[in-house]
């Protein structure tokens, strides 16, 4: 090679572009009423007559399958149905590929007949990831039927499946253009699943909304008993279910919108999600996601109290609120220092080498730590062990009702 070729500067091309992202969350009572057009509407307000894939989790299929079929039949929309399990252990690449195979079978176009997923957050993640991969990305419609799905998954842009023993290790950022919420679905959700969703509402209250926390303290047990349904003359004041769900969704949206793609890894919504992902996976199927998150919220509050960021009275108030919501404040795995240290190490990798650990400075406000030590974890784990006493709420299969 001659010296002229060796000295030539490399050619460079830089491509800069922007992708506008907008997606809507619509609360629409009576979603399965054939006269309600929301389930038929395509992104942008169009309508279509081509075959749609509708994916239901097994419990939704059992409870609402006939009504869902009657809805589409009444509106002369051809549908292919797929029923799948909705438990955390089903967030697998195999189930993603099953959805992809059905999309092929239906003859799904790039835009005009997006699949519809009706179920909990697990199924929304599975179908969302399949849609993000199919033809390098197609729109889909999300209908969350659990409390966790309605207040947390409904706002998120992320999809994810479990892999290699880690939660949501594979996934994408691919929000559906439309998410439809009908609180009437919650009337048939087991109370343990309502409490599961309360774990994420509890988190949002702690990080940014004292009013929401106070509502949970005063009305949380009644909200669970009523499954967030309005009632006349009961102990639950009119408007409380609307306010609690509204504040939880609005708070989540406010936190996510400026940082939707998580370029900034210091995220207050990661509160309760620094230690719980690995604990949840190691405890499967014993713990539900929101239950593990609530325990992590308490554990992180213990860390804050040890640092003097909150006082003991605030910590006790947080623990008492969790118990009143029927959420156990602790679990034996939150007393395992080696496991908690491993969990934080994996979280540090996820946060690109920094702890960025959100902890409370008061109810409704957080700061971030980057110097948490193993002795601090051990001390907090000891406190969590003391919370396993009679005051703790046991997590057991018998609490599904």
C-alpha cells in the first residue's frame, strides 16, 4: 500500500434523525359493549375489516371469552383467537414465537390489522415483544385487565421476557399506539392480584405523591375489598377509586415521558426495583411482582432510615401502610445478604456501572445513592428479618381469593 493511501483520512457518514412517538391511554367503561367502538378503532382513528389476532390469557378467556367473541361478531370483524397462560413463568421466548406464528397464520399486515392483547401485564409483555419483532415492528392494541396492568404496564413503553433466570432480560421499547382501560375487568380479579397491583401504586405514592399515600392509608383496604368498583352507601367514598387510579397513571406518565428510552439511568420509578427483580425470580412462583416490589420499597426505606434520610416514625408509617394493604413487608430472601448483594450487582450492570439507587428523603421525594455498602445491606437485611414476625402478612397460595 502506498504512503498516499495510508495517510488518507477515513470517510465518515453520520445519520441523524428523529422518530416522533405518541401513544394514548384511554379509559373507556363498558369496553365490551358492542356499541362501544374503541376496541375496533385502529391507530389514527381508522377502521378495518381484515382479520385480527386477539390474544387472551387463560383467565380472561374463561371469564370474558363469550362476551369478547360476541363483541366482534356483532361488529362483523373476523378474528382469530389465541389463548395463552399469563403467569410470570410464561414470559418466555417460546411464547413470543407462538404469537409470531399466529401473526403469520392470520396474514398480519404492517399497519392495518394490529393484534389485540387482552390480559395481564405478562401477556402484554409477550405480545408486545412479538409485535416489536414481527416485520421489524407492527402496532398492537393493549387491553390490561389487572390492576397492575392498568396502573403500571398501561403507561410503559417497554416489553420484556425472562431469560437465564433474570427478569425481563430480553425486551424492547415499543409502546402500542393505544391502550384501553376498563375498570370493570377488576371486578373479577382475585384479591391477591388486586394487592399485587397495589404494590406498584404504593411505589408511586412513596416516590412522588403524598396525597396518594394518604389515600392508600385511609382507603386502601376498602379499595381492595371493593376491587376498585364504585358502590353506593359502602365504606368507600365516591370518587376514591377514580382518584387513586388516576393519580397512579398520571404520576407514572409524568415520570416516564421525559425519559421514555431511559437515556438517563437515574430514575425515581426504579424505586422498589433494585433488589426485587432477582428476589422475585428466585422465589417463583411464591411471590407476585407487586408483592416483591412492595418488599423492596420497605427495604429501601430501611436503607434510608439507616442513613438518617428519613426518621424512624416515617419508616414505621411506611411499614404499617404496606401491612394495611395486605402486602407483606418482608420475606426470607430479603434477609439473605449474599442474594441481595448479587441483586444489587446485577442492577449496577443494568444501570451501566452505577448504583443510581433511589431512596426516600420523605414520603413523596427521593434522592439517589451510589455508595451503598455490603455492611449497610446486611444491617437492613437484619431489620427485614425482624419484620418476619407476627406483624408480617404471609404470602401463600391460599390468599388468592
